[in-house]
C-alpha cells in the first residue's frame, strides 16, 4: 500500500455561471425540452415516393435546428500521474459551458512510480473518523486515487453536477514512430499492433516488447490499416493513392491488390468474419469487396463531389427490417451501412444489397466519425464537436444531441453496448453513454497527450489510441 496525502486548495481561473444546464440532452420521448429542435424531421423512407427519383434521393435530409451550450466537463493535466509522483501536486478544474473555468490545486504525493502496480486508495479519514472521499470549498470531491486512475466529482454550481474518472496510460509506445501517427489497429488477441504515420510508413510490432515485425514504405500516402479478422498475421491498408493491399507479415508478401477506387481510400472496415471488406474513398464512393477477388462486388454508396469520412457496418435487427421493408424492400438484405459525408454534412444508412437509403439526417457540420452501437442506437461526431445519438425506433430526431467543450470529434468506437469512446482534435479521449446516464454527467477521460487523437481502437480489456505527437497509448478498460 502506498501512502497518499490529499488536499485541495481552491483556485479560480474564471467565473462559472449558475445557469441551468438541463439542456445537455434531448430526449424525444419527453414533452419538456429546453432546446428547440424544430418540427419532427422524418427521415425513414416513405411509401409514397416521387416518380423518377434515384434511390439515393428518396429521402430528403433535414437539419437539426437549435443552439446548444457546450457540455461542462472536468479537466486535468494530461500527465497528472507523473506530476503526482514527481512533485505531489496537479491542477484540476471544470470547464463550465465551454468557457469559464473553476480550478483547484490537487496535492497527492505518490511514493510509488506511476508505471508500477499500486493498490487503490479508498479515501481519507474525515473528522468523524470514517473513511470517505475528500471534499473542499471549491466543490471538487476526490473519490479514489491509484497510480493509473483518479476519480473526481464536482457539484458546487446549480444545475451542474459531473463526475469523471481520469485514466493514465498503462503503456506508451514512444519508439515506434517519432511523429504524426494517423491510424492504428490491434489484433483482437492483443499480440500485434499495426500503425501508419504521416511519413507514408507502416509498421507492425509486438505489443509486449515493441519488437518491430514489419516495416513498409509506399510511394503514396497510407491513410488506414486494419487487421483481417480470422487470419494470424494479415492486414489491409490503403496504398498507391487508390489501391488497397492485403499483406501477410509471416511471408512479407502482398497477398492481393484491390483496385476499383479512383482516389485515396480513407476508411476500411471488415465484415462477415473478415471475408468482406468495405472501403470509403475520396472519390465519393463506398465499395464492397470479397477479399478473395481483385475487383469490388458492388458500389454501396455514391456521392460524387463529396467526401465520405466514416463508415460502420452491421446486420440490422429483425425489428428494423420488419418495420421498414414495406417502404424499402432493400432493408430485407440484413446488412446496413452507416456513413457520414464532408460537404453534404449528412449521416446516412443504406442497404448493402441495393442503393436504397433507409435513413438520412443533416447535421450541423461535416460528419467526421460514426458508429453502430447496441441495437437500437447509432451515433456520429462532427467537426464542430457535436455528438448525435439516434434510436432506430424513433429516428425522426436525435435521441440525444450535445456539444462537447473540446476540439473536433475525429474518431469514434462503440463501448459497453450503447456508449461511445471518442478521440478529439484537442488531444482528449473520452467515454460517454447518454442511454445509461441520461444527464450525461458521467465520463471516463483517457489522458496522456495534448495533440490530436487521430484514431482509437480496442481489444478485450484495453483501449489503444494514436496521436500526432507520435505516441501510441494503451489504457485499461
């Protein structure tokens, strides 16, 4: 057990208002909402369609209207665990409504280095002689401290109550690259990782000892790398501007080159246990591939003149296909594609079997990331740090919609069923779940860097992020 001494010294760096922040979440099932979103924006395909319209035009997008205040959040130094060990002091604060900050100096001398396993501290002894969390006049309450996790709550301002667990990385891979990591993926077994840098270099390494197993250099940019499910050491990556290569590490050979796009490929995702591959390109298309063939099976989505920034694929729940097959027979295929566009600022769901669009919603700005969650939810993040949650059962408006007091939402993955983990432009990575926590006042924050987190991925029990500072960080989940 390591000794822990806790104290908080209030320090105000800004003035927080006492306005009610009850408008953080919009719940369409509630009659009362402090945020106007305009009339219902029905986006499911209707049975009566105008004549001579392509399937991609069957549904007109409708914007979500209304002004949002940025969500308040707790903040801390990105390397707080090192500061507590070296100096015994770190600063914590809360950003209220996206601008004003209240802060306090947090003293907690750790006598064990942060890279060693240390047991949790259950709290401190209060004046009654009972073990409890520690509070001070500034409104911050420390609930638990370990060498890798710090749980803080703030409840001083009326209408604002938020709680966050800050996680320090359990491991930092700092020697793989020295700058600008743009994509990372880890095998589900956790044995090997693969990452791409802005320098057009791809590396594969062992997660336990950082031994480099493979290094590839391409003439054109490499935007993304993904491990092929069900294969021991094979992965796919974008190469030579518009090609996709399948590569095996053991043989150090290209298994196959997939050609069909006319512009750089930005996103890859596998389906059907690795047999099928979906790719999104700057040519405005999403293509479906059988990785045993060189040519695409079909083009799932076409938006010429626009960029498709993100995709997510799932097999639709039976209730979805039953509800919408009457107006959209294409829903009977089962597999559906969720994707977001840049200039069009739209989130769409299309059938994989045809060009039929099942859902379309215009948002506030470019859709930078999206994810299918546990049925019936799906979500997206935008360049202006807005996050939208939708419910298949009532998709005429967002189930939840809020703005983060952070940079652009650059990446998103599903976690714990209906929650999301997001990486942002300002270097923060966080978890929220408005389904489980309707007030959206509980978060997990993954610390360590202050430059853009370009990609996040996970394997059982672990989160991995890559950042433009050249670091790849691993966290316990």
